[in-house]
């Protein structure tokens, strides 16, 4: 993305942010003397500081700091005359280390270092560009939803561990632990002794109320309850872990309901955006991954000039290090984790849903790649296809891509033929 020339700004500022206060280093355009100062991290103090800058310089001002989002960024974005250039924290740390090998660190110095990067390397920095309000809402929703899912995983793991201490049979009766039926069952019958005292009609009614209609499944669960043997009768074990289970169940139920609410909101906003159909048509996308892929590419077509930029920025592209006779290809460390997770998770879901994706994955496994490496390689390949669809606004068509492989004489078609013969 092209940035403004440094000559168009009336002032340049580097900020070292903190929880309570922020240090800044300011250089007016055409001046040589740098100014240092601080302002408190309160909405009122930030607004007063920004107003003072506007009254003094009355023009566009460039700001460099180690954030691309957060309270300080949100407050500064209210001022249209401020243009924010985020720099990665590791970049600033390495820059400081290059000139201060003693590893001495000070907030005003870090603010000056941020200013130095802004002045000397403006072509390496991209300003924050705000997308439309619906897109920014969707971006935050899908990321927060994933955080809630991680919380569900954490709670179900703790719940599973507690049940294993005194009531392991409940884990066998329910395949999926992140469900409301599992929560309701444990709330009603938190111990084996209690559930064994329940009547058959009561148990059948419970399963019917939770939309379990398969008679054989209900019968198998009831038989399992009747034949179950208690792991322990020690109240010193049962009572504490029962309370843990009840606490975890309430948290899990609240999270599951919250995720359903997030899904409804995400679905409504995503379908209102013009590019949604491009991603909804992808194999394995569905109502969860399609909004995440939509957010991954965004709505600014000039944000990326080629697919390789997305591959590198997302962290899907590997890093190659060469020194002398050594060559090391490894996992990219500094990247947006959620963005990489989106591409990799979706690529994995396409393996059983796309002919060429399944063949390519098997091709990588046959070469000796692990599952994770093979899926990342598939994600790398998918990004090139997605970029073309996003750039041209033409939905993905599997038959068109397979014909393209055939015209190029791709060896992947051999794998497709072999897989077809096997099946």
C-alpha cells in the first residue's frame, strides 16, 4: 500500500504507550529540535493532547507506535488529522538493540526510536486504513467468537478431568461435551447415584425434550446408566468434584448460549456485505468460516497487490534462511495468529470436500509431510486461488480449476485419477 510522502505532514510523532501514561517524541516539519513529553491514558487527556496538536500544527500529523488496535489507537482514530503508522514491537526492539547493544531501555528513548523509524523508513510503513463499520464489527465479532470457543475448550477439559475423578460414565454416554444436553444432564444428575435413581420414563422424557429421537441411542444410554458401577463412594472425593462440575457446567452453558448469539449477529452482518457470496460458495466454508475468510481479505482491493503478500502476511508462507552452505525453512513467527489460524483451519476442512484439495493433501503426506505441514501447504495453495476470486469478484468453481490443472498438465491430476480408482 502506498503511503503519503513525509513532506505532506506538518509534524511527526513517535509514541511509547503504557497502561497509565504515554511518552511521545515530536518533531515539527522542517525543524531540527525534538520535543519530549507525556500524557495520561484517559479519554480526556488523550483528547486534550490531540486538540493541542491540531491547534498548533493545523494539518495532517503522522504518528508511529507499536499498536494497530487498542484503546489508544481507537481514541486517536477519532481525530481525522492524525495518521497512524503501526510498527511491530519486535521491529522496534531490534532497531533499539542495533544502536543500544547494552539493552538499556527507557520510555522516552523508545518514543524517539519510533520517530526515527517513521522518519527514515516511511516506505516500509503502512498507515492504518479504516474499513467500513460493518466490516470492522464483523472482524471483531469473529475474533471474539474464536476466543469464546477457546474458553469452551478450556472449560470442557477441566470438566472432563473433574468427572474422571468420580463420575467417568457420563463421559461415555455423551460423545460431545460442548452441548446444552450435556450441561442439562449434569445439572439434573450430577452424580451416578442420583441418575441411577431416576425412572426410565424420566430419562426418556429428558432425551426427547433435547431432540434425541433415535431409540437405540436412548436405550443404550439407559442401559449404561442401569449397569454402571460407582468409581468411588468416598464423599471426600465426590462432593468437592461435584461442586466443580456444577460450576463448570454453568460457565459452559453461558458460553454456548453466547456463541449462539454471536453466530446470529455474525451471520446477519456478513450477509449484508457485498463480498460474502464469494466466500460462502467455497467448499467447507459454511456459516462459520465464510465470515472469517471475508474478514481475512477485507474490502479494500488495493490492500494487496498479489497473493504472495497475503501468504507472507498471514504467516502461511514459510521463512527461508540461508547462510553459507546451510538452508533452513521454518515456521513464520511474527504474523497475525488469528489470520493464519483462519486459513489453516479452513484448508483442513476442504480436504474431504474438494477433489483436488484431498489429492494435494495426500500427495504431501506421501512425500513424508506431517498432517499439519500438509494442511499448511494446502492453505498456501488455496490463498492463491482465493486471491484470484477476490480480485476478480468471481466465485470459485471447482470444475474451472480442474480444467486449468488439466491444461497445464499438472501431476496432481494423476493423484486424482488414482484416488478415483481406489474409491
